[in-house]
C-alpha cells in the first residue's frame, strides 16, 4: 500500500485546475476539429481547413468530450477548443476522456514515484491506482482494473467513485459496451452484465464487446455472433471476420477477398474486393482497394461511388475522410473532392466516435 504518499499526490493535484476552467469548457463553440501535423509539430484545423490552434504541440489526441490531450516537450495536459490549457501539462502520459474521466500517468517528486490514475474533467485525481494495478478506459460508467495479490492477478471493475462494483475475480476482461462486458475464467470467455450476473457462461476461446446488439465470439468450430440474450444469432466459417458490426454491416475475408454481411449473417456484398485489411462502413461509405491498388469508397450496394484514386483513406467522420495522396494527407468529402488539400504529414479524423 502507498499510505501517506498517496495523500501527497491528491494534495498536489488540487492545484491543476485553471481558474477559468468551467467557463472555458462551457465556451466550446460547437466546431469540429482535427489534429494535423506539419513540419514536426501538431495543430488543429476546422472542417474548412482553417487553422484554429497553431502548430506548436509535439503530439495530440483528438478532441473528446470537449478536451484534447496534448504534449509539449515531455509532458501532457488538456486544452479546450480555444487552445487554452484547462488542465496543466504535468503528466507523463495522458489519454482521451471517456465518461468524463481520463487515464493519466504522473510523477510525484516527493517520493520520486510514478503513479497511474484517473482524473475528472476538473483535473482532480478521482482514482489513484496502486503500484500493482493498471486499468483501461471508462465505458458505461465502469472501468476494468487489473489488481494483484499474493495469489496473482485478477480483473474487476470500479465506478467513478473509486468503488469496486465488481471485485477482482476474472482472468481477462474487455470494457463494458451496451451493458455487458466479456470476461475470462481460465482460458474461456463469456459475458457478464453490470451487476456481475453471468449472461453467457465462459465457453469460447474469444469474446469481444457488443456493438449494435451483436457480440463476436469464437470457438474451435466457427465464428459466431451472439444476440443481446446471449444466444447465437448466426455462425460463419470465413478466414477472417471483423470483431464488430458497424452500420448494420460486418466485414469478412473469404479466400483472400473482402466482402460484407448483414446483421443476420447474410452476404450482401460478395467477397470480390482486394486488400490486406478489413474495412468498415461509416456515414454510409467504406474505404476499399480497387483493381489498380488505389483506395476509393463503396456504398452498401458494393459499388464504388468514389473511384479508387488515393494512396490510403480512412473512415468518414463529420462528412470528411482523411485521404493520402503523394505522401501527404488531406480531407475529402463524399463526392471524393478535396475539401482540405493534401499538405499534412499526418492527419487525424474529425472527432471520430468512440468505440
């Protein structure tokens, strides 16, 4: 146990909050920003390509819940969309906010120790992890924490008040999504709900979180998707299947070619496309390689509506997609037109949704 050292940390972090934090957070103007890199520095642009936060940062995470974790030199802090620090840059590492909490690492000079924990949007430490603990990100108001004792390690879940809602018991776990988390006992995986009721007894070699009412599971015979009741909705036997359904579509690869099936497991886009990686639909379109090796976008009928012409392309968020041309990145609209020229060394999505 850390004892008094923990009190030093809590006391030290009471001074992190800018005096204008609440006003600054309320001043978010509704604009959607994307982080871009140019000449080794990062800044933020809006959907018109206008620079909103100058290129002064060494690394950034996309805005989440109105704040972005940014790195200056060796330390991280959090800025609002005015580029103002609302949580000072004092962290060794900082991650995006989920459910109004962010996972951080910080150094405490009094005992020369590094701590991990979770801060609120006000900057105060609300959960301080012990040296033998590590955790994920908050989802559905809970966070998975791996703890340890003389008998070894186990995973449980805490809430935002630092209370064990589900005590460490499991050998593996994913975050909660749609009210359920996959958990492992030994080498087998199943599912629990937020009250720790076993909704699917561990019997699978793999189990991944629910999205859009289905959860990916796998055993020695097939890949399946479970419905919300924990029953098998359908099973398939392809060489590769995406872990989640997105916009009612599940990508798969069969005999080296990529296609899509729907929520019932019916093939709706035949596996005829090339590509090393599976794709997903977002905003009604999915990036896909053409015969020429370039990337374009298909619609849900499987037809290219943006011809393959890019070196690379990402999903659409807020009606814009990152695209790469001649070694540089910019943004296109759903007609395939350059809205923001390809002039950046790296580029992030315009505030991608969190999964």
